[in-house]
């Protein structure tokens, strides 16, 4: 349980370090609209997956991915300056599609909601069952 919390704290710390480094120190125009959404470290801290989003479509995603991959050694140096771990993880950068997927699911739900009749229309069509108990036949 303690190691899980440790990894979660380390994930959040690396997300902040990498995000701040991209915004304030790294001057690459391909990384202008990049946001680091999540970092997932392996339990041994040897490898890390860095999830990111970027505004501008697939072309911008490819450019940002190439820029991040080429800047990986510099990003690792920045991590080393901020944390004093035995190992600095090798980073793999992954485009985070979860936000796009969530938006498409919400759009589908909106379409379904608009195609459903309103509650007033359904009440008129469907008979509600009576709440009265059925009468028992009397015994002779």
C-alpha cells in the first residue's frame, strides 16, 4: 500500500516537473500547445509513460511527439535536477486520446437524449399500473 502511494506521488511530481519545463524553459514551437495529462511510472522507476494532449489535430500531435522524443534527454536532465533518485526513468511519450473519446461519447449521449421523446409525451402513451391491491374473492 505504501509503495502505491509512493508511485502516485512520484507520478504527480514528474507530471508537474515536465509540464513546467515545457512551458517555462523549453523553447520549441512544436510544443506550444502541449499539456502533460498523466505520467505512469513502472514500480521500479526505470520507465515512465508520459501522456500528453495538444491542440491542432493529428499533424500537430505528430510534430509534438517528435519534439518530445528528441527532447527526452533534456527532460531527463531536468528531472534529475529536481529529484535525487537513484534512477531517472526512460520516458515514452504517448498522445492521450481519452479527452477526444470522452467528447465523442458525450456527443453521442446528446444525440440520444435529443432523439428520445420528452417525459410528458411518454406519460401519455404508457399506462401506469394501479397501486391498488387486487381484491380477494370472499370465502363462502
